[in-house]
C-alpha cells in the first residue's frame, strides 16, 4: 500500500488511557488545522482522536511555565502497577497538594444532572462520621505538614448535622486556608448561616456555585432555576463580607457566552474575591455532539475571558506553574473603585523561581498611584499581608505592598480536569488538586473520578489484570 504524507505535525509523545476500557495506551500529541489533538490507539478499541487545545501557541507556552515540583512530606502508596493505577500519592507523583478536597457527605438538597459525585437526597446517601472526617483531615496534614488549602465538599457540606463542628475541627489543624464548596441553598434560606460563617475568617472562603443568569441554562446544569437562590445567597454573603469565589461550570453552548458578564457581576459584589471557571464535557441537548472532538477546552474558556471581559487581556491569563496544562489564572487589584489587572505586572521569571519576588507595579503609573494611596490610607490590621502567596494558592512568594489584603485581590481561575478522553499521564503527574480518600490516601481529583471513587475501584483490578495479560 502506498504511503501518504501526514496532514498534521507530530509534536510529541505521551501516554493516555483508552476512553472505553481505561487501559493505558500510547498517545501522539499532534497539531492539525491550528488545533492540538491527542491521537491514541487501543489494541482492542482502535484509534481515538481527542481535541485538547484550540490554541497552539498557548499550548506551547504552557511548557515555559513549568517550575520545579514541590513534594509532599510523605507518600501514601507504593509504585506497583504504574501510573495512573497507583494513586496515591505514589512516589512517582510530581506535585504536592495545593488544594485537597474533603467530602463530608453524599447528601445534597439538589440533584444536578452534571453531578460527578452522584449526590442527592436519596435515603441511602449518608453523612460521613466525625471520626472518619478527623482521620482524613489528619491524613492531609500528615502529607503536607501545613496544608495550603482544604476544601470541605460533598454532596452539600452545609447539610452535615455537625457542619460547624467540622469547621472548628479543621480550624484546629495546621491548615492555612479552609474553603467550603457549596451550592448556596442553605445560605440563601438562612440569614444567620452567613453570619456564623463570617466568624471563621480570615483563612476561610466559600466556593459558591454560580453558573448562569439564564433560567434554562440553570435548569440544564442544576435541574432547576436557581436564580433567586443565588441572588439571595450573595446578598447574605455581601452583608457579612464572607470571602467568596463564584464557581462557574461552563458547558459549551449553554453559558460560554456569559463569562464576561459573570466576571463583571462578580466584581460588583463586595464579598466576591474571584471566579473559577470549570469546563465540563457533556453532550447535553446539543445535536451531533462528539465528546472527543466537540470539547470545551481550557484554551477556549481562556479566549472567552479575554474577549468577553474588559479587565483581563491575553497577558493577564497565564498558565499556573505548578500544573500549567490544567490551570490558568489572572489576578486583578480592586482599588478605590477601579479594577487593575495585576498578572501582567508579575515578572514571568518570578513565577518559575519559586521564591520571593516583587510585583513590578512601578511600571504602571495608575497602579503606582493607587497603591501609594492605599498605603497612606489603610490602617486595618487585616491588611498587613506581606505576600500574595500567603493569600493565594499556586503562586510563588510574590511581595505585595503591605497594605494589599485579601479584600483587594480578585482572581480569575480556569480549572480543567482530565477525563478518559483528554487524559495525559505527563500532565496528571503534576496534578495539584487532590482529594482525601476515606482510607487515608490522597488522590489526584482527576484519577479519583475515573478509577478510585466508591465502586470504581473494583473495576480497576480488572483493568490492571487486563493490561498486564
Ligand atoms: S497520578 Fe500520581 S499518584 Fe497517581 S499513579 Fe500517577 S504518579 Fe502516582
Ligand atoms: S449541588 Fe453539587 S453535590 Fe449537589 S447534586 Fe449538584 S453538583 Fe452534586
Ligand atoms: Zn480500549
């Protein structure tokens, strides 16, 4: 048979998994028509081509944002079957836990069609015991010494009958920052709840679902129109100024046109310190949707931020050095009614060296003036933060003027997770968003949802034995 020249550029080689049998397969990273694809081949299920980025330059740029790995203080599992079947963390992992999730309940007062945890109010769903929760918190702390961020999650964590005791317990451990991942229903319904939450600051923040302003989009993602609930929850959080990040699950064709509007809205909310965008892959009601090729990639969400928002430009949305393939961020300062993008003033080298460095805010006259103004007027003890790293995850020690506090920082983050389609073993080894397993393992969030959650682990043995036979 005659051979043909390739109609793509073979960029590099990695390993992935087959999206059907989840066995490890070789994968070429190829560039074709200004897009980046994983081209895999499973000996049982044949070839598979998956879109992983629609921005070739940004994909390449991510490789310049790799900094030396930071290690946890211990490993939890031995290397036995090879990545990704040894989670974890096994000694082959390449990043400690910047953020560790702790699921305290399976129960939820919503039943979102997109729920990865399959949570609901069904009677067999249960709350985790205080003993188990303490065991898992201790596992996180043993791994990290002092943990950067623990995110209390679920299900809906506010439904746990011992919710505030759990917060007290977490506060008593060496953890720099505690987050609560919530759908906001409880906060909307009970005004005193936000007041109680405010008492856990500083070092405390809420991650509140906020996907859309459109009733039909909310119904598609969450099973019902939560517009009023979201507004009410935010009113309560604003009233008590409880540090809040809005979390937007972005679904192609449903809310990817609302990204700029959500950022603008977030900037107007007193309590809101940022927005996190998480692209999901789902066919929904879109016709002819192919999860391999019609995917919403991180690069597309990034472009939407740049084109839809007046605040963040291309230079402001940069790869996060601890896991550049899956995280991109932009920072802005909210100063005296103005919003000034900040990331472009951070020297790129300072992001990679991992030591204390200075924001070169002198380069911008407007910014300089605002910062000096702030210096002279701010006397609050809470505003003595000396470095952005102390305020925010995933940054090196970047010195900020002492009067810049959490109140002034606004962060936009894109957090993409790997699934059986875009799974790249090179990338997953750098995952820094982990989840505590009830048995004390600390597992990358991506692999947990594919291999290790609840009943999935029994399949894992079959995959391992199948792949070695
Ligand atoms: S993802 Fe990390 S922890 Fe899991 S097997 Fe691979 S290297 Fe080990
Ligand atoms: S609110 Fe969260 S935990 Fe509850 S069903 Fe929705 S996605 Fe799942
Ligand atoms: Zn296969």
